[in-house]
């Protein structure tokens, strides 16, 4: 591992901290549908195209 990588892990307050993305806290077009998407995932639906087709009538403006 590179020296900087080792420092990053050593300085982290939590184990997850080094794995956070720079884009993680950016707004997404899916933010207002997060609860719906979480519900569908917990129901076992993991087909992205199917869930996308279900969110379009709800007003989601994103594309597949």
C-alpha cells in the first residue's frame, strides 16, 4: 500500500470513513424516491429496469 493510503486508514475515526466517496453527499434525482426504492429493495425487487419503470409514473425525471 502507498504511504498515503496507510495514513488515511490510520487517521480514520471509523472503519467506514476511508470508503466514503467525494460524491456521497451530493444531491441526486432519486433522493425524493429513496423511501420507495428502499421499500422495493426490502420486498426483494432488485431489477433496476423494473423499479425505474415504476418510478417514472411517480414523476421521476431520471433516465434508465
